[in-house]
C-alpha cells in the first residue's frame, strides 16, 4: 500500500514539473499594434476641415451666373497652398491655386546678426563705418550674418557675396552658406563649410528668401560692408480661384498639414485666365486661424508632426541622445542603412541583418557562445524537469529501500522467536 502511494506521488510530481516546463518554455509572441491614426475623413466625412490651419471668410460679392473668382493671399505665410472652399449650405468645392511673378530691380538688402539684429553699417555703402563681431579668446568663434530683403513677398537671386574688411582686420578662416527658399521653411546648404580664399564668396545661382552666412574666426572680425550680387529679386503673388454661384457665401480653408480627403465631384477648368473676376485688386485677403484645426500626428504618439523628431514612428519620449534632432527610434547610429528600431545591431554595421540563431540579436553583435541553446530555449527547462524527476525518484527509492530493510529484521526476529518456542516444546515432550 505504501509503495503504491509513493508511486502515485512520484508520477504526479513529474507530470506537474513537465507541465510547468511546457508552459515556461513557450516563448510569447510579441503583440504589435498598428499605431497609425486613421484620418477622420475616412471615418466620418469626405472632407476633414481639421487638417487646415487657416481659413478665409470671403466677403460678399455679386454674380448673376456661375463665375470663376479669385483673390490674392499672402502665400509666404502658408506652408501649404492646398485649399478647399465651402458654401453656406456646407457643400465643398474645388479650389485652384495660381501665382503671378514679376521682377523687381535694384533690391534693397538688409543684413542682421543674432547679437544685434539689423546692422545698418554693413549695407549703408559707407566705408567709414564698421561692425565688430563678438570674439572670446580660447573659444571656437563663429560669426553669423543673415542677408534678406525687408519685403517678405520678394525672393533674392544671387551667386556671389563680397566682404569688405576693415583696415588690418584678419579674414575669416572658413565659410558656409545656407538658403531659405520658402518663408518658415528649412534652410538648405548652398556651401558646405570650407576654407575661405580671399573675401569673395561664389556659389551656384540661388533664389531664396534669406541667406545665412557662417564664418569661422581665428581673430576678431571687423567688417565695413557686406555686398550681395543680387541683380534682381522676384516678387510672387499667390491667388486662389473657385467657381462661385450667385447668392452664395463662401469660406475657404487653406494650409493643410496632411491629406484632407477626396472631393467626389468633377473639377471645373480653373486654369484659364479668361473671364476671371478678381475680388480684391490690391493687398491680401485677410486670413484667420481655423478653430477646428487639429495638428497632424501621423504616428499617434501625442506629439504633433511639426515638433516630432520621429513623425512616422511612435516615440512619445522623443529621446535623442546625440541631439541631432532625429529621434533615436528613427535614427541610424551605425550608418548601415537600417533604422535603429529595425536594426538587430544598432551600434554595429550589419546591412544584411544576419541572425543565425534567430534570437533577435544580429551575428555582428551577438556574444552568446551556445547558438544551439539559443535556438532551443526549452532545453534548459527540460533539463531542470529531468533533474527534478531524478531527485524525486531517488527519494522514492530511498524510502522504499528503507522500508524493506526494517521489514526483514522484524520478520527475522519473529521467525527466531517461533523456532525457539518449538524447540522447548519438543524437549518437554
């Protein structure tokens, strides 16, 4: 009876251990969720006005038949020229954006620095005035000069900048040049930093709103004039056009920061300049902020795209260890062409992403010795289960062997006592 009881205990213990091994050995599959936000226009309506930053309430006008109307806007204040128009009934219509350009000769150029703002002495055509840039001994010194026009609707076209140094002044050691092609847009490199030869800076002809000149200094810099070889500037005026109906009021939504949907109706021919009625001959049609605007957030991490250092990958922490304005999640530290988030060796170049043992760590940075064990993570658990079974079995055998030994001694004593009694009885007889 005791032996059967111990056998049941042993079998039950082994089954429990093997069951636990099976549960723990199963590697859970990571659950991924789609963090992309579905645009509201795909869910609720054809047009989503929350994507537009600004709106224009078009003043009342009178037409007796359907007429193409247009009005000028301050295009420099809008990062996107996409627009849609809505009438008083709430119906949406197509808008066409066009522009007209004209050359303005002898442009007025202004020069400014981060320290003092506008520096008139650098463009007053007076060689007796000068400006000295801040300089600290023992530090890396740089001078920054912004070249622009006082008219934000004008572009500058140039290919040469000339520096006129003060007497006995040391020329800058290096030069770099960037240009801003659209108001509020990013600055693009025109000249990567290089050693400056002389005081004339030549570069490919570039049209821009602003230029930023960066000069590396080894000695204090004193300048008399900064001259830009701008023979002309381009004045560009933007217009919005749409087909207006008699006795209707219109609101134009403009400057979308993402897709606003699709307008399922034919678009009228708005490109032709014929029979176009201009609502405002001079000045810009005033705009205002759209109260329904919701900033774009493509990855749904709560950070608007305009401030998100990884606009396409969810990273609410905005970690950026190297301060390059690119979030760690979408950066490529090892420059192997694979983004950190998808790189199985983010610090070691491995374009092929080879991972022999399929442990999520690329061979280039995998320091584990036993790849067989990594490929079969259940092996350690199975070994532990066998060990437990062996220990339980040994315990069982030990208990069972001890019981048999005690039983043999008792039987021997009983048999001895019986044989002695029988001998006494025989003698007495």
